[in-house]
């Protein structure tokens, strides 16, 4: 279980940096990071930092499609972590 939290900590740092870089590129009108790439990092477990940053740096929080997919991935990860931590039985 400690490995899971260490993994989530590291992947959220990496995801947060990538999300922040996309925001910087948007401000500078440079080539952006694809949304599919951002969603991929969310699926890897970086969804928690991305959700936090969506509102802190005001990036992609108005895009309904992106918003919906991100929250669905967050629910998936919350369920997975809950299952591992509390050993829920189906």
C-alpha cells in the first residue's frame, strides 16, 4: 500500500508539471500538449494534481468535455484507492 501512495505522489508531481507547462504554452501561444496526453497522465494516476491545478491556475476548467473526462477518471481512481485501502469486496 505504501508503494501505491509513493507512486501516486510521483505521478501527480509529473502530471502537475505537464499540466502547468500546457498552461504556460497557452499563455505564450505556443504549440500545446494534446488533451489525450493530459488524460493519459490522469489515467496513470495524476488526476489529483490536475484537478487541483484546473482551479488554481484556471486552466481547462471551462471545457466541458475535458472536465467530464477528468472527473470520471478521478472517480475511477478514488474507487481504486478506496478498494486498496479499505479492501472493499465486490
